[in-house]
C-alpha cells in the first residue's frame, strides 16, 4: 500500500507540523506489468485510524463519497513505464478531484488564479 500524507508546516517549522490530508492507494490486482489499485482519500484532516475505518466500512467502493472520504479505482497502471507520481495523478483523477476545479482550470496546462 502507498500512503500519501499532506502535512502543514507553519512558517516552515517541522516542530509545528500537523497532518491535513491523507490518501491510500492499495494494490488490488493486475500482473507484473499492469496493476489495479483501490484509492481512498480523506476530505477533512484525518483522525487516527480514519482511513482504516473507511476501508473496514466498505467506503472503498469506486465512486463512493461521503463527508469524510472519496474513493476510486485505477485500472491498468503500467508499473514499469509509469512511476509513483503518475499513479498519484491517476488516483486523484479516479476520486474525482479534477471535477472540483473551475471549468477554465480544467484545460490542460491551465492554473486557476
């Protein structure tokens, strides 16, 4: 399993670090060349065990979204030609993060003001 953690470092100070987001990407099949992954991310700052609880209650079904988590599925990720950042990008797309952007920011290469 891959865990992506987003930490806030107030003023760049490691001592004040707090986790404000988390995503887990679990290998659920495929072969040596292409993998399939279940994805779940927290929408709010995670509490201890939040993702484990979501996995246990079945929130990892692709397309699931509630007040705490979003879930998706990445199918056919090429393990040898694409790296972890490609997988992260596909995981964010799988849970629908791209649909939260304003329409003008959805165009490739465009950044919202």
